[in-house]
C-alpha cells in the first residue's frame, strides 16, 4: 500500500510540475509534509540541500530521497518512476501537437500564459527555502516574525554568499563547500 501511495504522490507531482524541478518544490512539499507527513519541514530543507548538491534534476533527486526514506530501495524506484511517467507521456503527446500546430497564435498565447504561473511557483519555493534559512523557528514566516526570530549567522552567510556569487561570479559548489564548513565551525563553537 505504501508503494502505491508513493507512486501516486510522485505521479501527481510529475503531472502538475510544469516548469521543471523548482516549480515542483511546492508540490513536493505539499505531498511529503502536509498530505502524508513523510518528512518534517527541516527534513524537507535537508532534502532540498541534498537534491541540489547531487547531479540530476531536483524533482527526481527529491523523489529518490523520499522514496528511500519511506520504503527503502523499492520506494526510491517507485517514487522515481512515478515522477517521470507523467512527463514521458505528456512530452510525447505535446511534441506531436506542438510540431503539428506550432505556428498557431493560440499555442503561442498558451505558452505565454503559463510562464507567469511557473515563475510564481519558483518564487514560492524560493521564499519557503529563504524563510527556513534565515529564521530560527521553522514555523515563522515573513508575515509573522519578530527580530529575535532571525538567525543572524544564516543571514550573514546568505548575504556573503550572494555577494560572492554576484560580484565575483564564484562557483556555486565552492560557495556550498565554504558555507558548509563555516556552518560546522560556527555550530561547534
């Protein structure tokens, strides 16, 4: 029964995650935290970190991680298959129709209409991750925080990371390694 639930959950995530992995994050969060309670919010933040650091699409990495945590290797396989099955079906169908009707104005209008929704999904996921990074308590949001809820070390690391990424075009992997080491050092003090 659990493998069926994993497959259906990640099938739905794959079916509705228009716009790629980052757009899937709110859907993954909803399924694994709110609907099935497979992960806590902090475990979800760890999942995102691990999914970003490992090669491959973030949604597939997240599916594999959750599947492994919930049901071991069979869960990882089922979650991954659930996540990619809708994409395979949709891409086959859409590619047929796109190449047949790509010059129609209505198709171009549909694509222009979907873009803002995708951007808002990505922004929503980004704000959730940012809130987890800068606030001490996982239940605090940008709408209900006090100054003492802010994790100053995380804010400083975030700002320094952004500075080096934007100003010096630093390699993101170097930023991840350096901030990880800094986090270990600061946590051990």
